[in-house]
């Protein structure tokens, strides 16, 4: 299937940042940031953007690694830990601005969805930027990212896994409890019988089609309701 989107470039405090942007066939729709896993801006993330575009969203995946990507888990771990969080925050703010600046984007706020490292960064970005109006955190983790929940205005949907060695059920439940204790709207689902990255169809050892289809439906319903 041909890609729906294109490679773009936007500016982050004067620095060029690459990204992948997919627009819906209808020509317009709500904006959505799609934030990468620890692998980088790989073809799977581009595929996710295309899929959201087919559902009516203007989807932008910023390249937070600034050109680096890998398929090796050890290298991915190093890239994740070497990510400069202040710079990533600036790049995410700039990506929101770029998305809102697209003629195809409707509304004054965008959504943010992220996977693994990107899930934590989606929540982090929304805590800093009120122009993010909805967050989907898919088994988010990054040891150096600590969202300041006091600044969060967006509702959060969490998608987590029963058998996740990176983000345990207890950790997911604790995050949901912290959000609610802070007066935030949060609705988490822990999917039974699956592990980390169960949404990633490019990883057959982790992917679960049934759970992924259910999570996809929940995600679309949430984003459409909030944006």
C-alpha cells in the first residue's frame, strides 16, 4: 500500500527537525502527534500515521532522534537514554505548532499518542503544553522523563499489558491513581495475556491482533470524543 504521507521538516528554536506527516483523504481533520518508540522514526511509526490518516486525522510523527534509528534493542536502549529531554520537549512543542499550522488541521488543540518511550513523552508533552487536548499513553516508559501532572489539562487514556516486563501492572495502576488523585481524567485498560509492544504488528513476537484491534477501537473513540 502506498504511503498516504510525506517527509517534512519544521523548525525547533531554529534547528531543523524532520517528521512524517499524513493527511486524511477528506482533506481536513483533527491533529494528532504520533510519538516514536525507542527504535526511532521507523517505517512502523509512519504506518501508524498513515492508519490514523485513513481514520480522518492529520498525523505527524516528529523525529526526536534527529535522523538516528535502529532495529537493535541494545542500540535502541542507548538512543533512548541518550535522548536530551529538554531538546525533545522543545521538539515536541515545535511539532504541535507545526501541526496546528497545517491547513488540513481542524481545531485549536491536538492529540498525542505514544508507544513505549513515546507514551511517557506524550504525557510529558501534554503536562507542558495546553494545546495538547488528549493523550493516549501506550505502555509508556522512560527513566529520565518525569511528567509534572500539575500542568496537565488533557484527559489521559492508558493502554498497558498484563505481562509487561518494562511497565508492570502495579506501575500502570499507580500512574492512573496519581492522575486521579491530582484531579485529572484518566481511564486505563490493562490488556490480559499480552506483553510489552503488543500493538506493534512489525514485531510478530510481541504483537497480539485481538488485543490490538480492541485497543485501536478504544483509541479512535477516545480521540474522536476529545478532539
